[in-house]
C-alpha cells in the first residue's frame, strides 16, 4: 500500500485514511518482527543524518531497516559533516540521495526538513526539525494510544510540559485532530504554552481544548503525555533552570486514576521512577512501538508494503 506522498516532513500531510493505513501496516510489522524479520527491503539502504543528538530515533530507524532486510548508513553530529564546511542542506541531500534509497534527517532548524524534501531525489523522512515537527514520533504515539486505549475517536489527552518547543506535541496534535471528538487539556507554564500554529488549528476545526498551569486539572483524561523541557531551545539558561522541573509526576498523583502515562523520552526527571512499575506507565512500550511504525513507513515510502 504506497502512501500518496513521497516525503514525510509533517503530520499535516496525512489524512485519516493515510494514518489508519500506516497503523494497519505497523500492526502487520509487529508480526514480522515476531517471526524474525523479513527480506522486504533487501538491497535498500537508509541514510540516517543526525545533526542533533538522538538515541532512540536513530537506532530505531536503523533497527527497523535491518529487520526488513535492508541496511543503514549514518552520519551523526555536525562536526562530521560537510555542513560544517559550509555545504548547504540542499547539496548534502542531493549527494546522499545518490548513495542511498531513502533518507531520514534530524536537524536543529525548523523548516530544514521541507528544504531537504524539496530537493531529495529519494524519499525523505523528517526525524525532527528543531521545534517544528517530529511526524514519526506522532505516528508511534497514536499507534500506542490505539493499543493502550483501544480507540482513537473520543480520546481525551492531557499534554504536559514544554508545549512551546516540544515538536512531538505539535505533530501529535495535528494527527489526533483528524479523529472524532478528541479533547485536549494543555498543561504548561505560561512561558511554554502551545504555539498559535496548533491552537489556531484546533479553533478552525472546533476541537475542544483547555489550557491550564495545573497538572492536577489534567489527571482525569485517557492519556497523560508528559514532555521534557527542551533545554537546547532556551536562550536564557536561568529560565530553563526555573522551568525544567515545574511538573514532576509521581505515583501519588496517579493513585485511583486510570490514565495511561506516555512520554517520547528522554525524561530528565519529569516522571519519577516510582511511576515505572504501574501497569499504566506506557512509555517503554511506546518506545518499542517505534520499530513497527518506522518499519511500516520505510516499506510504504519505498512502495514495498
Ligand atoms: C523527542 C525529540 O527528539 O523531539 N525525542 C524523541 O525523538 N523520542 C523528545 C525530546 O527530545 O524531548
């Protein structure tokens, strides 16, 4: 089932049908992994270009490629790249596209993914462009929500923390907004509220959302989506220090609650480790779901699923 797009830079490109198709292929990919992998992408090479730190996204893309019989080559860190010598993203991507069959890239600048996709001779996937978007994380997040809650229509999600700079919450909001009767509770300090690009999307579509500074007001939802305060986006380190642990979720907050706890990870203290043992702590399962979702995307964008 090929997707009607060549490149994936933003969840705004996806329709509900596209998203449902990706989730369906991802479920099939879980079976492929159970059975020991496949040769579906044999001979195909993924380029993973990471100009910003990453552990799980890069390794899960590479692992997804290997599990489908393909291989991966990586360039990690600005200092190893020709960008550092002054090469433009456009040139880098056009060259890497001569070596490989599909490219994923993480870059600190918002909009860099669109620049890259604009010239890429092979399918291109945004693995995070600064505070912009992180569409593959959003897809694995809704795959997780569907598995944990058995539904997407009617979901009430509370998003907590750095809603301003956190690209995962931006991508996830646009994607969940495709489903019916979804409700958002947005918990953040006033310095880190959800940007207008997302709230205007909610307004246009009559999507229900509430903004608050109090974590306690968000604990009666289906999903509690915690996020890290994005240190690397702050100009003022004192402001980061003041805000970084404004919300620390612990097991006491969750007593008597049914809410499923998610986090794109890494956490830097905003979820206490006493939450980990609760059956509703889903963040490590969420990380695992990234493999099947990225396998689905690689196969679909390469026209093989
Ligand atoms: C997220 C990211 O890079 O935006 N991490 C990830 O890909 N799982 C979240 C974060 O870094 O806070």
